[in-house]
């Protein structure tokens, strides 16, 4: 509940400081306002999606770990990408599921900004990992003789660690500045995640400079990595067209096609959300787009990467057989 010196209101919570100004101590995330029956139906739908996402990405991680043939940079990167997707959905989906069944639909000030931090850190890790995967394919196809020397498993793991560390160091300072803004009510947002746009809209004072800074930072990260991927894929396609073997061309196209499909889904949605200032996006669009890149793409990415990859399908088949045999024992 909102508590102040003079009144009590039904949603959220505020504390009153010494100057008599109420400050928000929790936020009300309306998520998807609808009837109780529809809320339960949405819970079941997203819970099923959540379990399938964990199973699909978890299977890829286990298959790469257990199959020695897949201990190569390409599959190490794919396993790390699947691990990232598992972490990514766990920043949003569990709280969203809880929200569906909750009567209050509130989250504390601290929990909200922790979610903000991990959600954006995971998203930035993905924008750094996807170019690394594209660069790996560029080296493998355009520089096949030098590839084993340049990109070995040891260097690959170092680059993956650098992606994670860099991403997690990007947001502590911006988030600290957001927490210093005065939130004196209202504390209600029509979203299911603590996203900067809705949060900044709840601040008692406008922060156009901070919004512009966030937009510029997002644009730099998104466009620099996107054009790097585009350039790498262009060079790969040029090299593939020169391959005399039809089988070789099909294999290269299959690998690059899967990666481009994932890149298109992820970058297309985040460009809609974060390139322009967040205040220009209606709440409904924010929810749909955020839901797409935070929940839908992690669900379909394992299908994109595994269905057209014979080695991965073979490894997944062996992993399934090992699981069945262990259960029978």
C-alpha cells in the first residue's frame, strides 16, 4: 500500500522523507490487464513456453558439453549463446509468471532496479556475442587455412568472457543515476518488466538529457555490432559464391542463414524499442516488442540453430538416448 502522512491508497508503496515529499518504495507492474481467467490462461501459456525454452537451450548446452566432436569454437559459442538465453529469460519470465497469479502485482524498488540491471546486461551480452559468432564464421569460411591458428578454443573462451564482463560493466553507472531520480508517485506502469522508458515516465521530474544519453548509448551499441555482423556476412556470402562445390555452398549458406535469422529477429525488435527515445513508444508496443525479444526469440533460437545443422542434430540425438538410458537404469 501507499503510505504517506495524510492518506492511504490501494496500489504500491511510498515512504515520506523529512521534507514531507513522498518517495516510491515499490512499483505496480500491471503487465497484461485482463480478467482473472485470462490471467490464468496466460500463465499456463507462458509457463509452457518458459519450460520449452529451458529444455531447448539446455539440451544444446549439454549436447556440446558431452560430445567431444563439438568442442570447437563454433559450438562453444553456440553453447554459450544458449546459456545466455537461459539466463536472459530468467530475468523476466519468472517475475511475469508470478505477476499473473498475484493480486497486488507489485515489485520493490530494489528488485525492480536489479531486474533492470540484469535484463540490460544480458541483452548487451547478446549484442556482443552475436558479432563474435559472425566473426567466427567469417574466419572459418574466408580464412580456412588460418582459422585453426587464429580461433582456437582457448581464445574463444577468453572472447566470450570478455563479452560477458564488458556487458555487465556497461550499466551500473546509468542505473545508479536512474535510482537517484525522485519517484514520488504515481508508481504504476503498464509493463511486465522494469524497462527504462516506463520507469523514467514515473519520475517526478523530466530527464530528457538522460533519455537522450540512453538512446545514444543504445544506438552506438546496436548499430556498431549490427553493421559488424552485416559486414562479416557480406564477406562470407562473397566467399561462398566462389566455392565450386554445391555441397560446400549449401553448408555455408545453412550456417550463415541460421545466424542471420537469429540476428534479424533480435536486432529488428531491439531497434524498434531503443533506437528512438523511449517516450515515443506507446505502452502496448513496448510490451509486445519486449515480450518478443525477451521470451519468443529464446524459444525459437534452438530450433533455428539445430534443425539445419547435422552435427547438432546428431549430438542432440545422442544426448536424448543417453538421457533415456540413464532413466531406465
